[in-house]
C-alpha cells in the first residue's frame, strides 16, 4: 500500500476541508471547487489528513513539498546518533607495546562517542590469578579517565573478566566535532593551492609598478616645464674658416 498522500484527481470524496497556500482556513468546499482553486493558483490539491471527516486538503506545490521533506529526513538521519559498543580484548600478561596499541584504539573509540567493552581473556593457570586482570582494567580506566568513565565495573564472566567504559561526550557532539575538523582540513587544503600570501604578493607588485609609473610621469612633466620656462640663450657667432689662396707657380 502506498504511503504517499492522494493528490488532485486521485482524491475520491465529495467535499473536503480546504486549507489555503498560506495556511488559512478556507472551509468545507466541494471537491470540484477545491480543484478549481488549485488550478487557479497553479498548485496541487494534497490530502494531508485522510482519516478526518471530511478529509483535510491543502493547496501546495507537491514537488517542492516532497523535496523539502526528503532533505529534512536526510538531515535528521545525519544528526541521528546510534549507540555503538566497541570491544577490545586483552590478555593478563600483555606486552607493553601491545597495551599501548590497544589503549590507542580505546582512546579513539571514546573520542568518537562510543562505548567500549574491555574483555580480559584468561587461559590455563591464569584463571587462578583474577587480580592480574582486575589491575589491568583499573590501569586502563585510569589512563583514559579524561575521555571516559567506568560504566560497568570489572566482573568475572567464566574465563573472561569484563568492564564497560562510557564516553564523557555524547555521540552527537563527537560527530559535530569530527565534521568541523574535516571542514577545517578541507579549507586548509584549498587555501594551500591559492593562498592569501600569493594574492598579497601580487598586490604589492602591482602597487610598486603603479608608483614607478607615476614617478616617471611626474619627472617627465618637470623636465618639460623647465624647458619651457628657461630663457632663450643667444646663439654665439660662428667663426668662419679663412679661405686659403692658391700658391703661385715657381719661376713665374
């Protein structure tokens, strides 16, 4: 059975209680009159309360209404917090390096707002030394006390000892912080490609070129002004070179 409301010609009732586009109450009108008003406003007649008597219908843009409803549902799913319990298994005689690795996973889970179930696995004669597992769980709880708290105290469960850690921050807060951090990293990567420092260097170079050009123009104007204001100097007479007489021939 379809969950979508009936619209326009799919509505099969003689009369409806009509609501206008802005939410105003029009009243009980025949179905034909409601459809006529819908065509007049270029909207759809949507049945919003089918179980009422008479059914309640509203004039709206049904396509826009479906899109906005889908976006709201998507945003609600994005902000919805799912309670997740992570599990981490340790041995009573765990190596220090392995302990640091396991603790790092627990820290990451708590930062994401998830609960963590810590399980200590006993084997063989280790089952006669439950205090080893208890001390290990207490040590882990002390190491992560800034991020989480002991929600369920250590207790023996067959061959295992179990403790549950809960986060201080809520899942929604952790998700919001993670999204903000991702957005900040994305903006930082985009800023590296075209950073503001490059733009500042370009602006400085352009201003320097403009200043040099203006200075050259001012100096050229000053030179022309001085050339116009200077008095005309008298031209010095040019001495004419003496004309040499041809030499007389010998024996004349």
